[in-house]
C-alpha cells in the first residue's frame, strides 16, 4: 500500500511540474493546484501512523499523531488562498490581453 501511495504522489508531482512549466496560464494554475494536493498527500503519508484508540478520548492506548492532519488543514487553507489570487490575476490578464498564452502577453516584459 505504501508503494502505491508513493507512486501516486510521485506521478502527481511529475504532472504538476509538467503543467507548471507550460506557457499557458490556465495549465500553470491547474499545475499549482495539483502540486499543493501532492504535497498534502505527502504530508499525510509521511505522518500517518496506526493508533489503537481515537485521538481525543480518555481511553488508554497508543494514540495517532494529530499534527499531520493539522498541517494538512492549514496547507489546504493557504493553497486555496493562493489559488484564488492566481485565478484573480488570470482573470485580469485574460480580460486585458484576451489570451492565456504567456508568449502573447507583451505588457509584462520590461
């Protein structure tokens, strides 16, 4: 199971890097979203451990660590805020230049 999760995370990373390196802004934004999801899955896979009792009870036993889940929730909120910013910039660029291809956008170059 760990091998399958590692392969899935690696494929997601490779796909995200491929999409981010494209000249199309929409594909780059999708690549950013896929990359943030891959990082969240990596944090979950690295921090997952088996516990015998639930995390927040008075029962005695080995408890799972709640820190990876807290980090993932924080990362989800931050990545959604970053994605909202990227989509807002994408909307402004596409309204001003009528294209999503970075080669055709001339006003951003110095």
